């Protein structure tokens, strides 16, 4: 009968938890995929690629022809030919001029180069924003996972204590234990009850943060069975460094920025050269037609685009310095994340052993207590040790998961999670 009541109680707790968090269970990969599709910040940034592509269309356009009209009217009627008025062609001079700026081939070439590099830069910037988004989603998913694990751990401890409270109530009636023993177990049960309320709210908060990153308002739940940590990460730091130097998106952004700056130098030098404007003139003067040619060009004495050329060279130097800084940062990030990952991995195995030992001790002490072979103090101490070991194990698993994600992020392998 006692075992049946305990089974029904555990079932009630699990059912309550399922009703409280009855949402779609989601893995880390599914969370990243949803964020890639629906994240509002990423959607906003995606427009930058299209905007940059529009610059290519602009760069391909050639200058429009220019139509100019000048009309002179003879104002003194005394000079009018006989039988003519103000609007007669004999009393007017009309000037029609059609010209076109002649864009030099080098100028058009560098305009296209700068626009094309701008598209590449927008694409790599988008990829870098994606990389950072995947890190944020991963961290928030792990935080929600940890909050759910913590909630389940406290709920499990509460079930154990509640069953003991029920047993001690029966034992007190039979005068096997004292009232103090019962009160102590009841106090522990109340403490766990309060902790469960706090843990439930923390889990809700983490899910709310995650929903924003996923761009969804649907109810979700964390899949605790998701084994997202794979063995695909190399154990050799040199391999990770080599991969990151080629594939990390912030490195690609810095390299593309350098290429854009180089093209911009060529463009600014091309803009320093004057653009000629040539065309035809049709000039009827008092109904006597004249036809001529028109040509104009700036004389580059004062302005030769010196400021923009100088600025473009500084932008290239800045981009090269940024690349060097990013490369140094890359090495630092990979080294620290790799070392942390290895350390957490080793610690996790040790905490797993400690957790199993604490479970065995608790089971043994509980059996002895129920048989009258030990005191309530020994049992509560074993319960506390079990809870602490469980907590430390999941803390270490949380740290291990974070170090794994951080290593994927710093090496540029985080796309593997999607």
C-alpha cells in the first residue's frame, strides 16, 4: 500500500509538471534552425544584402545625355523686319545643345568593383551576425536547459522528502519516531516547495528569452534528451586554428573590407581624372541655321580628389590593422575555449562518479533509517550530500556545454549545430 501511494504521488507530480510545461519539445539544432528562419534581427539585417546588390545596378548605369535650350528674343520692335512680330523666327535666336558626359572605362570598372565588393561585404557581415546569433541561441537554450534540469532535480528531491514525510507520519502514529523527526522532514519539504516555485519562474523566464531569439510566440519546451555535444571537434588546437583562419566569418569580413578598400582607392583615383562632356549644337539665328559641336572638360589644377584618395588609403590601412587584430583575437579565443573545454570534459567524468556514489550512499542510509538503524540526522546529511552532488554534476555539465558551444563559436564551427 505504501509503495502504491508513493507511485501515485510521483505520477501526480510528473503529470502536474507536464501540464504546467505542456509545450513543443525543442532540441538545440531545432532552436538554431528556427532562429535562422524567424529571428527578427536577422530578418532586418538580410535587407542589407539586397541593398548592396542594388549598388551594382547603380554602378552599371551610364550618365544620362543633357539637353540644353537657350532662346533669345529681339526686344526692340524698331529692328523687326517688315510684317513680323515678337514670336517670329526672324526676331529670335534659338540654341539647342545635346551633350553627354563621357565616363572613362577605368571609372566604370572601379565603380563595379566597389559595388561587387560591397555585396560580398554585406554577405559576410550577414554571416557574422548569424554566427553571433547562433551563439546567443545556444547560450539561451543551454540556460533554459539548465533551468529545467534544476527544476526537475528539486522536484525529484521534493518527491523523495514527501514520501519520507508520509512514512514518518505513519511511524509517529506508531510512536517509532519523535515529533522532531517529522518536523525536520516537513521543514525540508517546505524548503523544496519554495525552491520549486523559484525554479519554475526561472525556467519560464529563460523560455521567454529563447522565444524572442527564435522569433516565435508559440509555447516551447526544452528537450532534455538532446545529445547535442558531438565528437566532431578536433582534439588538436592547430587544426582548429587553421580552420578558423579560413572559415571564421569575422576574418572573412576583415579580408573583404581590405579588398573593398583597395577597389575604393582605384575608384577615387579614377574620379580624380576629369570627365569630358561632348555633344552637338543646333543654333538657328534669325532663321539662319547653324550646326556645331560642343566639348568641355575640367582643368584639374586645384581639386584632384586628393582628400578622398588619402582617406581611401587610410581606410585600407585601417582594414589591414583590423584583420591583424581579429587574427590575434582568434588565437586567444580558441586557446582559452579549447583549454576550458578540455578541463570541463575531464571534470565532468569525475563529478559523474561522485554523483553515483552519493546516490548509493543515500539509498543505503535511507534504508537504514527506515529500519531504525540510524538517525534522522544521518539521513538528512545523506540527502543534502546527494542533492549537492547532483547540483555540482549538472553545474559542471552546464559549464561543459557552454565551453563546447564557445569552442564551436571561436573556431567557426558553430554552424554544425544548425
